[in-house]
C-alpha cells in the first residue's frame, strides 16, 4: 500500500505538537545551571489554599515585591491549588512541579504540623525545599472579666466550667489546647466551628467563656471588647527564639507567656512532654506561620538570586510600610536567621511527636495515620 506524502507530513506534525503539549504540561521551561537571570521568565507561585484566604492574601501581597527585587524582574504568577487544608497543593508542588527555579511555594501552619506528625496524607518533605523567607504570627487567649477576677490561678479554681469554641484540634487550635494542658486548666473544647470569627461570636454570645484570636483578629475585634469591659486578656501564646526558648510576643509585650504564669502558680518552670509539645507547635505554627520555599535541587544560581531578592525585599522601605497590616507588624526571617528558626521549629523529637499523636487520639479520637 502506498502512503501519501501528505499523510506522512501530518503524522510528523501531530507527533511534534504532542511533544510540545507534553513539555508544557510537565512544567515548561527547562533551566540550565548556568542561567544567572530571571529576565523574561515567569515564576509560578503555588498557594495551596483557595483564593481570598489569609495565605493567598499574603502571597499576592508578596508577588510585586518579588518581581521588583529578584534580579531580572520576572513575572510572578500566583496559582491556587486548594484542598486538604494545604496538603493537596503542597503534595503537588513536591511531586509534580519541576525543580527548575521557576516554581515556588508558600506553606503555613496547616502544612507544617501535619508534616511534623507524619500525617498519612502528607507526601512532601520540607527538608527537600530551600526556605526563602518566613513570616511569624501570634495569638492571645482571653476570657470573661468576671472569671478573671483574682488572676488566672483563681480562674482555675472556679466551679464554673470553662468552654472553648474551636475549629479543629489539628490546626492552630492545637497550640491553644496544649497551653491549657501545660497550665493544668480544665477546659472543655467544643470543636467544629467554621473559623475564628464564628468562635469569637460564640464567646460574645456566651456559648464559650475562654477563647483565642490571632494577632490581627485580636487587635481588630477583641481589643474593643476589652475596652468595653467584656473581655480580659490572659496571656499571649508567645514566640520561640533562636535558642528554642519561649519569649513574649513583640506585638503584645505586656502580656505574659504561659511559662511566666506557670512559674507564678507552681513555683517552678514547666517541663516534660506537654511543655516540649507546646513549644514545638508554637514554633511551627506561629513563629514560622508562613514560609516561602523553592526546591532544594533547583539550579543553585537561581536559588542565590531568590535569596538575594529576599534581602532586598526586607530592606525596602515601601515594603516595610505597606506590609504592616499583612505581616501584623512582625519582622520577617531570611538567611541564617530563617535557617535557625526552621531547625528549631521543625526538628521534632520522636518522643514529642508520639506524645502529640497520642494526645490527639486519646482526647479527640483522631488517628493522625488515617488523616
């Protein structure tokens, strides 16, 4: 059978187009180690949450400053991959995005804690990423004024039950719940609220009588309640310093940490597994609330350009002024300071990890290996 030349030509063209489509689907531009500029390039910024959430707002705020300070002024394009409380998108970044320096990721507390606890749905390893910049957050625990008369020690001895309205024991609530454990407070957690806003409303309506809010929410919504005599702050959740110690939150310098309160009540410093678990989760959830990463095996020249860009970004006066609301007034971490915080926050001991896993199983019937 004679094959017509036009058919052969069409077959060759079809194969060529299929090859192009495959290249696009697997990440497009291959980058050689020798490249020394992002000029004309587009960086895909993976955000493992839906558009409009806190992490998405953070990422979209950062993108123009990335474009401004990274040599070559690349286009930076946010790509939302929601699902699994950030795990779906983080898994995709780790396993499907080319380590070519043109793909970066932002993670959050909901990415960090499941990684530390080796949650079964986690298919990424943060140790395989290079951190570029980290951003802290904070939180404050508060209660009703009538319950706080006589201080927190008196609060703990009251006959009235303490009710806490939360979202999930595996999210940011975990830190607050562990703070109750450290202080030996008998608090009943009612979980399943859709967000910190609804939980605050539950406090205002009397459904709960002890609550926490993150820094911005506390300043925007709870400080007014304090001024009206409807709430009293007890303590901040604190921050972890470079030595691994719990220190006062710089946004709430007048509020004690739970370590200070523990010493006042019990006459000694807290210790043991629950204390280690608390500090570990503060570091991974608040001191490094959000981190932006690039693949560790991305071209080293690109990694250096990204790090250099972060140095320029944090020294940008315009960035400092405009980031006040988004970053809640906290200083960001870059360079060796960031690397130190990463080690402090994510290097969990096997004993501490198993204690947290057992705590979740015993108190909330959650098997981390089945999530």
